[in-house]
């Protein structure tokens, strides 16, 4: 999943976010990836306020995982009349799509022991001790 959101910079930031999405979608052409738009919100000038894409293919996350973060551009935009340099930002988030995993835990594999502390000060702290059976492996 690739999510792009326009940041600081107003309409220029939304145009920058749209250019980023075009760049990432163009990257899939040489990689045999597939992509589809899950949601999008356009600005008045045609840029993206936010957009979410789903990329599928071999090595997608491995290749895109370091793109996560805030991207910044400084340029004289087409929307500028005076020729001043504008700084615009857009955030990019790359989230892997994981398969759903079901873990079945046998209640007999738990051994619970409750104890309460006593003593000066009147603090009563409840402690729960759990023993996991060696047959339960943590999810990979």
C-alpha cells in the first residue's frame, strides 16, 4: 500500500503529491508490478490532497520501503506570478500487505498464578504470571 498526502504548500503541494504518484506508478511499468487506486481526493487544480494505491508484484515492498517519509521540493511553480521559489511537502507512507494468520492457543497451555503484595504503605499490586508451553511458536 502506498499513501501520498499533500503537506505544507497549499495547491502547489497537491500538485507535487500528484507528480510523486505519477512517478511511483511509472516505476511499476519496468517492474511488472500491478497497481490500482484504492482512494483519492483531488484538489481544485487537479493535484492530490491524498491518494492510496495498492501495488502488487515481486519485491514491491523491498524496493519501496525506504520511500516512506516527508518529501520536499523547492521550485518556482506554475501557479506563481512573481517568480518566487516555493517550498512544498508531501508525505509518503509504504505499508506492506500481510496475509492474515490465525493462531490457536490451547487454554491448557496456560498456567496462571495470582498473588497480592502486602506490607507497609498499603500498596496492593496484582501480579499475573503466565507460562507458555514450548509448543507455541511466536508468529513469524
